[in-house]
C-alpha cells in the first residue's frame, strides 16, 4: 500500500491499519518505509499480478456472517431467501478455490457472470461485498434444484427448498449438496429414519452429527460451557462435542437413541451456509447431518457422482450448480481444560497453516493410513490439508493424491524431500515411494511429538508422551505407550508400557476382547484361560479360546505391543463394556464415559523397572487389582476411573524421573478428555510446562506435520537413517 499525506495523518493511518481490522483479517507481519510523494490523489486497488510466486494463503471456508443471515430473512432485501448469499466477511473459500491468487477467475464461481448490481457491490470499496469473489444473487448466481434418485428435477428454487423440507419431515433421507460436499440429512427425532440411515450407510454405532436450528435449541438438550458456546458460534462453526442433559426427560427434543448409542455426548453444530439457515429455520428441529458417503469413503462433491454413489441411501437430492473444488467435511472439536482441541480439521480450519521458527527445505509429507492428511512445507510455513480419512478405499487414496498435488501446484512447491510413516504397507507410504527420491521414513510417535512441538514452536529438548493405538516402532514391534525424549537431531525412547501380545494381530484392533486375553496371558500366564467367566473369555466359544491359547503359547500371529490404546481396549473388555468394535476408538470411549461417573478415585498400583533401558512401566499389579475388584463387584465407574488415574500416575512418575521441564501430550488417547485433563492437572501441579494439541489434531491427522519436522531436521542435520 502506498499512502501519501502529512506526517501526522499518515502516522494515524498506520496506527488504525493495525488496530481496526476487518473481521477475517490477521496481521502476520508488518513493515513500512518512507518513499518520495508523487502527488497521487485517489485510492485504487490494482489487479493481482499473476507472475510472482504464490505467497498468499488459501483461506478456510467461513460460516455465513450475521449481516448476510439477516439479509436472507429480510423480505425487503434483494437477497431475501437466496441460499448462496455471501460477502467479504463470509462464504466459501477453500471449497471453491482452484488456484492462487484468490480471484473469481481462479474459483469455481468463474462460470457465473455477475449482474450489474452484484458488479457494483464488488467494485465499490465502501460496500461489504467489495472484492467478495463468490459474490452472487438470485439473478446471476448459483441455483437450487431438487432431484429424485434418477436425476429428474421436480422442483427448483423455493419449491426445491420446501419439497426438501417435506422429505425430511416425512422421515425420508435427503442428500444435500452443502459447502464442501454432500451431507445426508434426516429428522433426528424420527427413530426409524435414523436407523434406516445407519443401515443404508453401513454405519452401525459410530455417533452421527446433529445440526440444530438455533443456539437456544442446542441449550435445550445439552450443557454448554462458555468456551463451547464460543466454538459453536464462531465463524468456523464446527461440530462440537457437548454433554447431553442428564435425563432425556429434561431435554426438549426427543433425539433418537440411535444418533449416539450409549454416549453421554452429542456432536452438534449450527447452520453455517445460507442454504442451511433457510432449511433449518423452516424445519425448526434438530436433524442428523452426516457426511454424504458410504462408510469411510471420502465425502461426495459432485451431484452426478452423488446420484451414483448415494442412490441407495438418499431418497431425494437437494443440489446446486456451484462446483466444489475439493471435498471438505465438517470439522469436529472438543473442549478440554477449556482449550479447544480440533479432532477433525476440515471446513473452517483447513488448510491449516503452521508458522515455524526457522525455514525448512521444501517437503511433502503424506501422513498415515487411517485419519490421513497430507502437508507441505515452504520456507517457514507448513500447510496441512483437510481431513482425508481412511485410505483403505480407492476413492480415499485418489483423494489423498489429489490433495497432495493440489497443495504442491497451488504453492508452486517441488519437494526436495518426501516424508512418510515407517510402516511400508500404509498406502500413503506406497504413494511416497512413487517419487524420484526414496522417501524419508519417520517413526510414528516421533512424528506425533514433533507435531505438537511445531504447533507450539517448541525447540528440543522436550519430553513427549505419545499414547495411541498403533504405530510401527524402530525395533519392528508395535508401539503406542511411549515416552520420547526429543533431542536436537533425533529422539531417545525413555520409557514405554510393558508389552503384551495381540492374538490375531489386526483382528485384535477391532476386538478389544482379544487385547484383553493377550493382556491376561502376559500377566497371569496359562492360568488366564481358567477364568472362563470373565467377560472377554466368556465372549469366545471353547473352540475359539483353544485357538487363542495356541496363538499365545506359540507366539504365532500374536505380535507384541506397548500400545496404550490397546490397554484401554483390554480394560474396557474386562469390564464387559465392549468386546467387538464397530468403529475406531469405541471401547476406549466407553471406558472414558464410565470413568466420568466416578467420585473419589484412587490409582491402582504399578511398578516401574528403572534397571532396564528404556524403563518399563508394568501394569501387572493393576491388572491383578482390577480382577480382584471385579470379583468383589466394585462398580465399573470406580475401576475405569482407577485405570485412568493409574496411567496418569505412570506419566507423572516418568516425567518427574526424566526432569525435563517441557512436556508434550500427544496421540489418539489424548482425545480422551478425562485422561487429558487429569494428566494436565497432575503435571502442572508438579511444576511442569505441559503442551497439548489445539489446531492440529492429537490423532493421526497431526502426523503429516510431524513427518515434515522430522524429515527436514534430519535433512538439515545431515543424518540419514530413520530416527
Ligand atoms: Zn456475510
Ligand atoms: Zn447478481
Ligand atoms: Fe498414532
């Protein structure tokens, strides 16, 4: 910006510039210098130059602002009930941007020519829609249509909206083309409709997200803290995990039990596009709004593709003709210790930018297998993609490749390095091997810790506590209950949980009862098989028990693990809470929910072997006490809480023993609020500086960032082997 005028006026302008900012602006850096006046008298904004390197950022999508919301409900406004209303302060961004700079010609709005009135707003610096790239109105912008399952369109505009509403009201399933993809919508109070959706989507028990018509309606059903309210009403409008009101009798809306079975929380969001606002205002009740996909596949973005893929699921399709540039799901957040932790980073958050203290070489990181994201680095910046998901399906694999290519081309990065997980069979690792140079393979938990360090700009040394499901260790065994001391170049594995076998390998990831049998066998030997009345053993037939027995004795198809996640599974199974899981993390979630009900809790005993290197934290005394508590009919709440507190005690012991002031808590287990808050409290009380994830998820979605940090620090240090 060039500004001319008397010193005091220019000075005042400079102050105002940094003090009075538009709602979505953020000043990352600020420099000024004096130049010779040339006698300019007017203010102009020149067109973007297209030749230089892309240094601007793609912004995340932004929920409809209050002013736009008022316009669509104002009969006197020319945008009355127009579902694609937006302005400079709100609207689509990441979901429509195809390349930089962010100009309309580089977005999927390119095909719509602004009418005279829209053009006037767009060109007037005093207008709220000045340079609002997706600016549109009913005369010139995207249009709504309702399609049936064969693609015929019985209605458009206002009719489409009212017929769509009737589909939901009559218990049907509506596929809605939203901001970053399709959502499947049903009446949340209609039990049959919710069950039908689950059945057709092949999603058995995993909680479904809800959209409420208003904040007041959310408060009818859930307990909302001020921090949670802030998240819900923010311009990112994420799905926020909220505690339900205790008895369903006190809740106003009769949300179907099938929405989140056996779960004291609901995942709730507010309408975030004008289309959602219009639909929800007309409905006036909560709806299930879940990703428009088959279980675990990426979300559908194109209406013709949706017709094909969602035909067997949705009854009607509410679509529009604004193309979606890339799939962007709804984001999920949870408040822990009053910090907002992003569990799934997509709409409103992605692409996530992490500014580093030092510049690193250009790198592409491809993340892991489940909860995949990819990331690139450029100078002092890391840019992390939106949530892509489980790479098991071909569609997800393609989505990952596209996300990587899109980040690289958008920012003009040709990576000097490609980083992936140490596990060679992850599809992301296979993709990483397709580049010219062999990829840098990064140990999973090392990446978890570096990810959290990068988010908080921490330098080594730091002690990382990485608790998660599974990740390949550098000794070839499965890790997941790790204490890693991060040094300048690499890391040292200071301690880990005592290992136990997982009979059936991969099968044990889905069946907590297998983890339980493995744990019992490790702790008690063959005597474990005499305890036939214990929940995990009782859930197997005698023949199955015999097979497990053989696997464990011979050590065949029964890999060792030090995973904290599997320990959660095992205890959940011992308490009879969950024997077989229909979604990732189910058993641990149930254990957490039960633990929350306990009052006055004490940790169980455990031992730590300080002679061994790394130290081994032995859970065997705890296991024996849990078994005796079970015999004495101690409540599951007390046992579950005692288990959580034992892990916290183990963490505190190792942290004190190591004596490193800065501690990072990372890995999927730290999505567990009870564990996270107790660990935080315990360590802070002892005077440690504790860091947890916030914008970058603690789960495997945070791994890509950590991979970049590991690969580039190793590169700069000139060290070649896998750390
Ligand atoms: Zn707006
Ligand atoms: Zn217009
Ligand atoms: Fe992990």
